[in-house]
C-alpha cells in the first residue's frame, strides 16, 4: 500500500493505493490518529486502491468517527471492488462516497 | 487369500520415484480402475505387478507366492496375468489369427489346431473373426485393441492388466473396446485398468484406486470416489479443478506471499477478478482474523483453491489441526470480519474430522 498526504488549509487528502488489509491498515490508522482537531475535511482518495478488508473498513470507520466530531470525511475514487465491500457490510449508506 | 497382494512397493529411478509406498489387495472377480494425474505411477504399478519393471523395494504376492523372490519362474507368473497395452503391440508381419495363436503354441504348448480353434472363438467373442486373416495394418485402432485383448485371453489369464487401453484410440473407437472389457467383467474376469476415461471407470469398476504422490492416495467404490471423495487432491482431480495449495505452519507465515500467489494463480488461469477478491477476503477474514488467533505458535494448516473453468466455480478450502473450532459460531470473533465472510460465502461450512478442522465452500459466478 502507498499513502500520499497533501494538505490545503483545513483539508487533508490521503491518496491510498494498493491493498488496505490486516497488514497495511495500521499504517493508515497511524496517519488518521495524527490528524489534528483543526482539520475540518478529511479526504481518503482511493484512486488505485484495489482491495479492502475488515481491518481497512475499521480504519475508515475510525476516521469517520473522528471526523464526525470535527468536520467531514469524504471517500473519493472508490473502485467497484472496494465499493462492493462497503455495500456488503452496509457502510456505503453512512459514508460519504463521492462518485 | 487375496489374488494379488502388494506390500510397501517402491519404484525409484535416478531422478524420480513414481511409486513410494504402494499397498493393496486385489480379490478374484474385482475390476479395479486406476485413475490419477499423469506421472503418478499408474502404469509403473501395472508394469511392476507384471514384472516388466523390477521394483526397488517391497513385495508382490500372486496367489500367495512372492513373485519377486529369487528363483521364481517369471513366465509361469506372467501366464496368470495378461497385459493389454496402449499401443496394442501386435506383430505386424503376422496375420490376426497368428498373433492370437502365438502365445498358446509357443508358451502353453498347444497344437496349432487347438490354438487356431480357441483363437477363432476368442476373435468371435471380440467381434473380430471376420478379420482373422488380415494383417494388423489393415485394422483400425479399436479393432487392433480388440485383437490384443483376444490375444491376451488366449493365454487363459486369471487377471488382465490394462494399461490405458483406449488412450491411443480415436474417440469413435473407444466404445467398441469398452464393450469388450464390459463383457469380460460379466464373465467374472479380474481386471486392473489404468484409464483416463472417467465415465468408463465409474461404470465398470467395483473399486477405484486414485493414485497421486506415489501412493494409492484414496481407494474406494466408484460411488465414494466420484460422488464423495474424502481427500482434497482426489476431489480436485475428480472435479477437474486447477489447484492452488499453500501450507501454513506458524503464526509468522508469509501472508503477503500467499496473497500474491493467489493473485498470480488467478491471473494465470484467467479467473474472473471477483473470485480473486472473494478468495483473498475469505482467507484474510476467516484465517487471519478469526482462526489464527486461536492457533498455537506452530500448527498445521493449509489453503486449497480449485478453479473449474468448465463450470466457472472456485472451491475454497481452509484446514487447520487442533481441537474442533468453528469460527463462524464464535461470537467473540470480529463481527465485521464474520459479516464479510457470511456475505461473501453464505454457504461456507465447518466440519471436524480426525483432528482436523475444515472450512469449505464453492464460490459460483454470482459471488461478490
């Protein structure tokens, strides 16, 4: 998995590619933990993300929980395989997934 | 007493060991089909039984006599056992009837008239009497094989060993040879048949040997072997699956390596992507999240996948040793992981047999 971070004012974007699974999810988890309270918009750009597991979903949910308190979380460029997983688990409805 | 008894038979060549440890008993009147992937020693086993190959180790008893012992009269032993080869092995310069008479006159000491009369009867029985005075080159493959069977019968064998009797035949000619073998079964002939014709093996046999890894890997009735094979490799072979196998032995196993191998396997076999995703998901959610935390530092586990491009289905099987543990009913397991497992493979089943847990499912095209 590859994570690239960019920040513009109160918006942070992580471009995540590869696989978000048991092994790699903790790396994204650390990045999200480090997001400070002044950030109002967190974007997870999944352009190039091919696979997500329950560990990856949990990391996304942690981000959602955190941003519920301080702003918004947006998911971008979600490929059909990853979107399927969000739909299977029912989380597609509570996450903001930009088309 | 068994008609043939094989004990710890091993045949090793300098670079390969086709037979590692073969043990079997063959009773009078049995029809045994020997099936399995190429290169697993099926023909070598027949050739050892008929002393065309000398085994490296082990014992073969025919009617209680150890045929590998020093001083055994091999011609006497071979008279009890006829052998039918893939390539017929008829003498091209002899007429059909002469091919059939040869053994009876030269080895059994029959007169030419006796051999002729018996030979014609046998050719009649395989539907080849009309061609008695033809030469092998004038015959089709199926006809040659029927003559080869008649020639074998001329020696009044107690058992016939068939080494892929239909493999060299045009598909249209398989039927005529199969029907001759079928009629021999009705007469009570004991037969061992190496074959790749699964329908034939299923229909004609009283018992099936599935050979793999130098062993009689699974031995059972046609109903058991074709309908409910007990072992993984048998199942993969019977269902004509392309297999992937990974052994897992410790908590520190190479998860990324296995995932990458799964992806390569899927790519190589042109498996649709959603099967790859489903397999990797099941492996991760089931094994990594739910099973692995319950296993000790070292253990014995394996992942087996089998892809059928004919039926567009993927068989997924995880097994692990230790006490019975069904992760699907353990409420302490990660809820999200179990949810993904259930959504991906609603028909996934757990079973526990002989100290081994099995989690198995067949994924079909509609699998997400």
